[in-house]
């Protein structure tokens, strides 16, 4: 069995074409949305990307736009690596992403680039996208990275190599080193170890053809499904990248007793590539323990999947040192726990650790992806091992990194289908306003509620609000406000769901998305306000864990809360 090309290496292969002075053929790049997010920015920078004989051919077509606005959707890797390379090449641009990416930290990368002379301006919130690259890195030196993020380190390495600057980069832990391996194979003067990288300028020659190996993070899903389903005979996953900084999931399971081995190793552009063999039949696994940063970074994308496997193993498993997961597409510590609990798993999550007590009875169940491709695929993989029928809401987001995920499971005998009418969650956009306001009163049986939702909420609070889409239309939304004046509080101003979808859990999904966002921003409480007569709303919020706030003098009715004669019930939920 094979899996799509490595997403991380695909990003780096595409970006290397900006350095090349000739056409480059890319074989096996990942076809998912996270990699395609680079196509349009590269075209704006003057490259042409075409399909030919099953490969991508990238050629220089023009000088590119002088100050393009490069939009990379939700791909943090595309954003951070692009920023680094722009500063190395001396190219000016604005880099931006979707509402979720705009909340993810960029200062991990920007601060060391500024130390090397880059002129970078935040155009919105400090430390976040959008940002403008105005000037290049222009001096060598030593920089210290605050975090072990591979993307931050790769961005700095791309900058100094492209600029030809001598530099030393220090970091707290060595995470995936694809950038270093690829550039070194192209001739870059790089030497690195567990804590430090040194660059001495040397000519870099990009080859005419780059082969991308299979992604070990994607190979983890069929491997886990084979273990959970106790598949007959060995499963051979061929052509997989065997970079040691990416094999943490397999290595941890090997230590726990799983029959996993690596064969047929060869080198390709500095990367070890080979076959992962997973034995079939019943296997008695022991609980897993991840308690050091190096191991965590070697499986950082597979934490939800490892937790799902741990739920089937008797005893207590612990995945620690994982605070960085709060800054992924979702707070993956929280969403991993929320995804597993409907199956009956006993799981807790705190600021840096997921703890799973496994071995108890698990059952097929509906659960949520929270719009996160890793959560979706971990849920589906666990469901594949339980039998029965489970539904992963929003599960089609797997296309971000693994478009063939359903087909791969089907080859293993799993009956899995994508629901064409499924709802997916994404960040709110101001452009959603006409569609929402045009159907709002229909959703409320003709009641005049549009005055409660002026456009300003869509313009100024889009980054803290969420939309549910079904078949290309808005099916629900939640307007959220992170209070700037009440510390620790987040407020849900308005939630709406298409009446045809009420009772299907969509309102809960919208709120769970918002709870995760609020936790990520350090909020301890979510509040809401509803009218006294809207008992349905009060019951809905109680079911989500909200409690009425006692009014002065007793009771739950706050007289004149929204002005004379506008009494309200205030609700509060602790996070």
C-alpha cells in the first residue's frame, strides 16, 4: 500500500523552485489543500505550475507582482516557510491566511528574522497574520528560537541560505529536519545537531527533478487501522519517508509491543525512504508514554491518533510536552479529548498533556472533527476498529492532507463513505453577511431579529466567529466576542442554525468550536444572553453546561438588562 507524498517535503520542494533558474519537475507531491495553498502565491511571485505526465512542472514565467498579497488559506507551514524565503530572496509581499490561521503565532519566526535584519510589519494583531515583508535579512549572526517548531526553524534556515548569510540557529529541541536535509543535498553548507544549526554559505543548485516520498504521518492511519482491526498478515507501506524525526508514532507503538519494522532503506534528496511493515493478528499492547519534547515532536501530528489507539489499550497512557498543539488548526489537546469521549473513552486534557485510561468498553458513536483533518482521520480510524456504524461530523476535512483517506480505508475492508450533505466548520467572513441576513428571519419564523445582527459583527469579529457550511451554503453560525474589558470572559452574541438541521447537533458543534477557541485565548468563562420567553434557547444552553446567573434580589430574570422593558436571562458556562 502507498500513501500520498509527504506534506512537509512537498511544501519545501515547491518553495525551492523560487530559487531555481530552470524548470523543476516535482514527482509525488501531496495533492491536499494544505499544499495547494502555495500554488496561487507562487504564481503571484512569477512561477507557472502545470501538470504533465502525473508530475508537476514548475517554471519561471515572469518577474512576479511587486507587492502581492499572498493568501495561504489555513496552512501555517505555507505561511511560515514563505515568509522566511521571501526575506532571504529580498522579495516584498503581504502574507495572509484564513481566520483560524490569523490566530496562530508568527512571532516565533518573525522575531529571529528581525534579528537578522528583516523588516516585517504586522498589519493586524501583534504577532499574527496578516503581515508585510518590506526588507530582507541582511546580516549574519546567532539567533535563539523560543520553541522547537520545525516551521519556525525552517523559515529561518530558508532565509539565511537564500540570502547567502553565515548564521547559527539555536533551538530547544530538534524537530523535523526536512529543510536542512533537502538544502544540504542541493549543496547548502549546513551542519546541525540536536540543539544547533550552522550555515556557511555555499552554492545551492536545485535539481531538475525532485521526488517526494510518502508521508509517514499519513501512513500512520492505515497502520493504526491494521492494528485495531487485527488485520490478517503483514501490511506493507512502501515508499515512505523514514526520517527519524517523523517516526515517533511508530517507534512509540514498537516500544508498546506492536510488531512494526522498517525495511528497504534508500536515500533520496537526503531523506531515508523505505517500507514500514505492520504485523497482523492480535497484538497485546502496553500503555504508551510520551514524556520528552524530542519524542513529542517526532509524532506531533499523530497525537490524536496515538490517543485513539491508547483508548483501546488497558492501563493509563500519557502524551505530554504537547503545549504547542494548542496552536494547531484547533486546540488539539481539547479536541482530541472531545472527539474520543463519545466512543466511551476515558480521557482528560490539560495545558500540555492528554491522559487516556484505556481498556474499558468502547462503542461506535457519532463524534466531531471540529473541522480539523487530524481529528477527523483519528476518529475514523478508531471507528474502523470498533465495528458498527459511526459518523464523524465534518470528516471530509481530511482532504486538507489526505484526499485518498477514504479510498485507503476501503482497500483495507472498511465500509466508509463521505456524506455529500455533511456540514463543515470554518471561520466567519464579512462576505457571509448578505447570505446570513437574507435568510435570518426565515430561520426565526418571521420574527424581526435582523436588527440584532448588524454588519459590524461580521466585519470586526470574524476572527472569533464560526460558520457551518453544507453543500456550499451557510447552514449555521455563531458570533463570538473575546471580551477586551472583562478578563477571562468570552461572550456568544448570536447563534443561528437552519431549522432543517436543528436537532442534529450542529448548534453544539458551533459552540464546541467556540469553547476551544476561548480556551486557546485563556478565557475561563463563556457567557450568553437570551430573552425570558425563549425557553427553547434556555434549555439548549443548559444542555451545553450553561447555568443561569442569579439576578439581584434573586431569581434568574435580569430586569431592563437591554434597556427599559427588555428583561433578559443571563447564562454562564465555565471552561
